[in-house]
C-alpha cells in the first residue's frame, strides 16, 4: 500500500496592524452607515481601499511616484 502524501502545508498569513484616529462625528457617521448597510467598519474600510492594497503588491509603476517638481507651472519647452 502506498503512503498518502501530505498536501503542502499552508503558509500562515501575517497580519499587520494599522491605526488611525477619527473625530467623534466621523466615528458616529461611520457606525451609522455600517448599521444601515449591515456591515462592519473593518469590512467597509477594506472594501473601499481594496484596489489600492491589491494592485501594487510587488511593484509600483514609475508614473505613480511623486517627484520634487510635481507641480510644473512654468514648463520650458
């Protein structure tokens, strides 16, 4: 009888904590919105920033980097 090979173990997902502050009014607005939509603040925030946190996992295209001369009012041609 052949031994059953174990499937590859899954890598543990590493999580990082990010904190930010909201005013009382912003927090109340956030909780009211979430209560009305039957969701949680974390799910709401993750859904709204999803395109920013998934698109640039490994590399950021050069045109998204901010340069010293970001505002070019007097461009010499």
